[in-house]
């Protein structure tokens, strides 16, 4: 078996004996040697090389040409090649007297045939769009060893197609003159000559004198790359008026080795005034990338309680909304080491402080509807000081469409110990797979588990994990619950909502998605405003150390939902996701719409 392999970044030819398992290196130099093809008699290898056109002294790269190697002696002989453009993908004729190959001497890649004995070249195809592989050097031609037949690929109608040539007359081709190649870039009658052509071929003139040339070490200086869309917003809702605004900016140096990101946001909602900010720096000057980040992020989430009690001797219906705020401040250092373009390991360490306070909104009504209680109370709690570390293995081969991934796979396996005021270990396993059984339909699947394990994983100062976020199980978002779903509980709890909380989560998602226009056979799958539609099924369960999911022999039931989804790419600024969702485990809840700025999982 003959093949081309990279050694120290340079490509050379090798032969591997499948019986003796011996590996023999045929070439060892700085030239490119590619696409070897055995002759029918097994004595000669035809291959592609730039050794007859590249000048290593002046670093002037030439075009790829054809060559023959006598395997026994190692002797290399240049074959007649077209001097303009590439000469690649050699394939022997059935009788071993000639070679088919690809060349773009006219600016368009077509199939040619070389008669080795006479050194004459014949053109076989004259395609307007040309013969095409995945890249300009990819093989796109194959010849049958026991028949006069060629197969080649072309790119047409947004897809690759394979055609064959079996006609003896067409395989013979028409003879061309080597000394007069046509160049598609020239106007009729034009010639490849003149001062500009000569200057392009001269690698020396204009270079600075090496003895007097002044060298200055590169110094990284930050420049503004972009400013994120600033925004201001305001309005009123069940919890009062709110106001928010924010801006983000990104900076980097000329080489992209250093980057700086900043984000600032302020909002006032439900009686809280919060300021969020992030400053992060990443150094990519070496294979091991590292970065540092300082951040402050406030989180406000809520819960509901209701019940009937006696106030001043009268039965009173009580509705109570509890808003929990966490202010997360941290300093972290992270490192990333890529094994290849798809697989990397991440490590990190840092210090984090989390502050807590609670706001309780209580309203009471007599049975005749008269409001007798309207109470607003706030309370703060001792914060947490924690030293954190993390180690993760991450793989991502996914191909992202206009609104969601459409092919490939992604996974993240993460272990994050926490020591300090509380001690626990966070464990994350997130595996996603995307397959396209029929173009352009994608089937997307995800299984996710996250849990806090250890003595501090269920500390009352850590808000429980919530299962109902729109990127987990749709149809159970906090804002979609009403007090009527809770029923009347003696302890004021809301079972239908409480089952969404825990210290451990398991989520499964299945979605069939496709670009809307692509379903109607449009060549441009997404159109000027990309729209994706699909159907989904979500399920998940939350539990803690005192309970188990029913899947594992416990009593915690899965919550499920199904429905339809549409995503719109908002001119590259954001993706709007609209879900028509029916929660299957909320008997009193009909199907409803959810709107979120969110890409598909």
C-alpha cells in the first residue's frame, strides 16, 4: 500500500507491506509528495509533487506536477505536465501506458490524459463548472482497473454528484499544445507577460538588506474589535416596574494572541437594583491557552406559596411570592489544552463569594375578595466563601446551521470540587448528537446530568437546581405557573412546582428540526431571514440525597413536554425561539407559547 504522510509538517511517500508489516519511506525532503498511484504492473508509482517547480532557496512555491518513481531503485522522473495550474490526482489507464489526471490550467479543473511514451496530453472534459472535490487538492477522479471507465465528481445544485465516462472515443480526448495553455483569467488575445508578470516571478527585488534591516520585537496592543448592541428597557409587571440596560465590548491585539472582553449591565426589578459586570482576558500565544476572569452576576428567581389561614378571626386566602437573589462575585483562572481541533482538556481554579437576600411579597384576601394584607419584607443571610477547581474533557465536531447545530456531536464531562464555607463536588455530563438521515432534516438528541454531591450540595444557602428552564424541559418555566395549580396545601407548599427543584438533574431531549425553505426544495436552505421549524419531546427529573428518580427505583416522576418549535435568526444579533408547548404532567395547563432568545441545543 502506497500513501502520503506528514513528518514534521512535510509530506513524503511511504509504502507499507500488509503481509510483512514493513514500512518503507520512499521520499524524505522539503518538497510536497502527494496522491501516489501504483501502476498496473506494480513496479512504478505515479504521484503529485512540486519538486520540479518550487525554488526552496527563494521560497518561491511552484505548481503541482506529475512524476514517476521506480519503486525498486527509488529513481524519480518528471512527467510532462501543464505548466499553468495544478496537475493532480493521477490515475493509470487500464493498459498502464497513460495517466488520467486533473488540471486547472485554464482556471477551471478538467480531466486530461497523458500518453507516457509520446509525452502528449489530451483533454477529456471541458466542463463549465469543472470537476470538483471537497477542496482544491482533494481527489475527484477514479479509473477502473479492469475496464475503460472513469468516475469523477462535480458540485452542482448545492450538492456533489458522481458521473462516469465509458466511451472509448471520449476517453481518448483531444490533443492540446503544452506551449500554449489557455488562462481563464486573461481576456481573449492576452498574454502572460509584461512587467507585472515579471515582478510577480521575481522573489528578490524589493527585499530589504538583511544586514541593515531593523528588527523590532512585536508588542501586543489592544484595539477595539466590536461593541455589542447597547440596550435600554423598561416596563411593568406583576412584581412592579423594572428598568434595565447594558453594553459589551471586545478587544484584541493584531495577531489575536491576546483578547479582552468586558460586559456591564444594570437593572432594577422587584425592588432590587443590581449591577452585573464581567472582565475577562485570554492568552492564546501558545498551544496551552489560559485566561483570567473577574465577574459579578446577580440572579433573581422566585417561588410561589398559597393557602388559607385565620387572620383576626376571619378566614383569609394567602398568596405569597418569594424572590431569592444571589449575587455571585468571583475571580477565576482557567487553562485550555487542545489535543486537536475537536478535543480539548480544561482546568481551572478560583475564589467565589455568593451573597444572599430574600424579598417576600404577601397578599391576603377575605372570602368576599377584600384585600386585607399587603406586606413586603426583605432579609439578608450570611454569604458563602468558596475555593473552586474544575477539570473537564470537551469534544465538539458539530456543524452549526443558522439557528442550531445540524450535524456532528458534542460532549462535556466535568468534575468541579468546591471547598470553603460549604464542601461539595459538581459533576456534569452533557452528551449531544446530531444526525441528518434525509437532507435537510436533522435529528438532535441530548442527555444531560448535573448534580451537587457531598455534604454541602444541599446547603440551604444554595438555591436548588431548577429543571424548568427553556433550554432544559420546556413548558415548566417559573413564569408559567399560577397559584391555582398548587391546590390548597396545609403547609403552603406547591407540589407541582416543588418537583422541579433538587440538587441533581437528569434531562433528555429529542428534536427533529429543518430549515423551512429547505423543506420545499429551495437551493438556499435558509433564505434571507433564516427560519427553522421542528418538533420536540423533552423530559427530565430533579431529586436530592433523600429521594431517587422512579427510573432508578425511587418515587420522583419524570416531567415531560412536547410541541413544535420555530427559530428565527434575527440578522445575526440573536436567535428568537418560539415554542408551542404542551406540558404532559400539568393536567390543568393547556398548550401555550413561550418566547426566548435561545439557539437550539
